């Protein structure tokens, strides 16, 4: 898994593995920031955690080449971005095509990029949420696996919305990863399939109503 910060989504995946809800193991965590709290979360659970500081590389391509090599050392079936705040070069994305996934705090294709919670409020949206998607070369534009929705209420601000969305993220990401681990979801030439059926562009609706 690749992180840059808090690692609450990493924690949700660790918890899912430890609770037997995920048919997989997290073989390593790599952060581009040494101060990322998620590194300690990994170490607390016996997962190898490594820092690869992008500032030590002369170019994006060189950093991505070193990152690719560090990842391939573990021969993972999936490469999971969880709050990894770096744009990845085409070579990296193409190398891991079909097994590189990301979680984004909006209902894609709405609100690609940063500051999604404030932008939802500014746009007057009544609904917000999060998306898990395969990563493609265009930012936040890869095929969507699943989404979870939250209502936007009159008294919401960016902070309350972020908290609501993160609660959904912590269920959505393990659920999507499990569908990949069990081979029920795949990226094909036609788009994302679930149990062999082509999904709509918004993927599976995995909203938790509890
Ligand atoms: C998550 O909310 C994730 O959706 C977002 O960063 C947060 C990381 O939180 N990702 C992006 O904005 C990617 N463009 P975490 O470190 O606590 O998992």
C-alpha cells in the first residue's frame, strides 16, 4: 500500500485482514513522507513500512522508477493507493495496469482533484461520497469499482463532510479490495466487470446505510 499521511484507510484494511474479512495480506506500506502517521500503524501490526522521499529524486520519473522497484520487491497482486498524494507517471501506471487502485473523496466523475468537500459545498450538491477506482494515466479518471454516498445537510461544512465521507471510505475500500482479492471484480477491455457482468460507469453502489 502507498500512503502519504494519516493512514486511516490503511488502518481499515489492516482491521479487515485481522478480522478475517479480507482474503489477502498487506505485504508492505511505502510512504513518500517520513512523518506519515500511517507508517507507525503498519509497524504496530508487523507490516514492513518504508519511506521513499520524493524530494531525494531529481525527477518524477526517477522517483517513480525507484518506487516501482521497491514495490516489485514484494511481488504484490494489488497496489493500493490510500491517501498517496503524488501524481504517478504513465510508465508506472501502465506497469501496474489492472492492479493499481485508488480511493478518492468524491462521487467520480464529479470533483476530481483536491479540496473535494469544499467544492461539493460550493457547487450546492445534495449528495457527496467516495469512489474506489482503477488508476489510469489521467488523474482520477480510471474505471470506477464502487462508490458510497452521503447526504449533504444544510449545517454541513467541509470538516463534517470529510468525517462522513471517511466513515464510508473505511467500509468501501475493504469491500472493494475483497472483491478484487476473490476475483469477482476485474478490469477488462470493456470496463470493470462484477461476476462477469459489465458495471455502469459509477461502479457498484456500496453505501452503508447504518
Ligand atoms: C482519504 O480521504 C482519501 O480519499 C484521500 O485522502 C484521504 C487519506 O486519508 N485521497 C485523495 O484525496 C486522493 N486524491 P487517510 O490517510 O486517513 O487514509
